[in-house]
């Protein structure tokens, strides 16, 4: 099995802590290690570093090598431009043997239970040794989350492996609550596994606009000029014929924004004081007083200051585009 870590990132969702120069995978949000380093150590718990590849933008080459010096330099695949996850997956998979089982993993998720994680990974790998298809990893919801996509499952194939009925985009609260009540919906973790030959065949069938440029040019610059910017979910996952999911047994978070940090137990800054306020997340370098506010995020670094209602955090990207 070969493992591909997707380490793109634009540094927007965690602004002002992250920036375009230092996206989320390089942040030390949990302890003294970056999310990228934690991801590598989780994977190298059982996988050899020579079997781990990283796809990242060329601007992050030095930072990436510094974080994971154990990985061979030739395993760091550099993109000339950011074109989302479908081109990144395709680029990496075309470098590998067609008979390999490929495991795709984002660089910036939080998964503290390494042994449970690997137990599910090995279940998926064993399944793909005798089955054709794409295997996703679904997380049992613990709340009606509106910031995650969902996987609707149908019949149980074997053990914790289920057939995927359909993928669903991020729902509103009422819809998410309905998903929880039905019990046949899982959070889409963004991790998946497949045999490389099946992936390539499916990309040729369902997303030729993504894969064909890689056969037209040996120059990666010219290739990336031609490929569209599109996620692997839109390009392939929602169209592939044989889709399965492992009902995962490990704790998971995509650490999508500052609200995720609060939910994972991160405390307010030590010099923060709140009065007549509730559900406030404060991460600042200066003493901060908050009076009479609720459901608010306040973050301050040398890069800038963020003040947002918790339900408005998805608008950070739009706001950043207005900063000159």
C-alpha cells in the first residue's frame, strides 16, 4: 500500500493564525507538533516512510521537507498551482504502479487514536485485496454538524463495510438533525482508498478533463495550465460505480475552523476575561475582555484580528479577498 498525503491549503480558514505562506498543516494546534507532522507520525506508526508521498504546492517544499525529513525527497510531489484535490490525487497516482492499493489522507486532520485508526485502515486494505471499488471512511456523527458532508449508506457488505447509497453536501441544521435520527448517515472524512488501476479507469470515464492533460504533457506546468480546479468529490466520488465506506471507530475532526478547536477542548487564552457572556472562544496575545456577548470567536495575532459570530466563520475567505 502507498499512502498519499494531500497538503495543499490556502491559509484562509484559520486566518489570522494561518496565512497563504503558512497554511493549516504547518500550525501547532495540538501540542508542539504541526498537523502535518502528526499526520506523518500516525501513518508511519505502521507504514514505511518510503511508501508515504506528499502532494503540495511548490512554495511549501522547504517547510514540508523540514517537517518530514524521513520521507525521501522524490516522494514530495510539487504542484505548480493550486487546483484542488482531483488534480492532486491524479498527479500522485500516475507516479505509482497501477496494481498498488492507494490510501489518500489529508494533511491537516486530528485523529488521536492511532491504533484504532490503523485497525480500520487494515480492514479497508484487506477488503480491496478481493474487491474492486473505492472505499471511503465514514465517521459516526456525534451531533447534527452542518460543516461536514455526509455519506448515506445502504446494505452492509461485511463487518463495518457498507455500500454507499449517495453523497450529500453540507446540510442545514434541520437536515443534519434528520440525518442523525435516521442513523444511516456518516460524516465524510475526506479519506479514501482504492486500487490504482480502478481509480485511473474511473477518472478516464468520469473526469477525462482532469486526467487527460497528464497524458498530453510531460511538463507539469503545462499540465496544470490545462486541468480544471475541482475536488475529487465532484470529479469522481459522486459518479464512481463501486463506492463503499468503512464505518470508522476512531475519533476524527477535520479541524475546519476555530469552532472545531473549541469543540476539541482548546481553552481561551489565559489573559482572557468574559463577563455576562457565553460560548465565546478567545485566542489572543494581549489581555482581552469580552462583555455581554455570545457565540463569538475573537482571534488576534501579528497578522491581524478576527471577530466573528461562530456561525459566520465560513465567510473568512470572502472577507480576506476585500483586504488590500
